[in-house]
C-alpha cells in the first residue's frame, strides 16, 4: 500500500485511514520514527495488553519462594 501526504507548516502529516486501520493506529496510539538511509520508517508501538500470554506454553513454571523461619527475639 502506498500513499502521499503533505507536510503542514507545523511538520504534521495525516496518516491515511486505511493505513491506520491496517496497523491498529488510533487516537492516542504511540508510534516510533526511525531514519534508515534516506527512508523514514514509522512503526506503531504495541500496547502492553498485546504482550499478555506471550510466554504461555514456554515451559516457564511459577515457583514459591521459601520463606525464612520466624525468629524469636528475647
């Protein structure tokens, strides 16, 4: 998908709705900018909820930490 946009006097650009929808970008979304040679790469940051369950089934087991025995101070 390709599109053109005009940069405003404030340096702002409007992303086309089709691209925002495809990438899940909405009002309040955070995006990253990176310059690669002569290209500008825009990448949406995933919300923290996107990482939920990412380690499920990876063999990571929750273990209890042994507690120290209560001491009696006299």
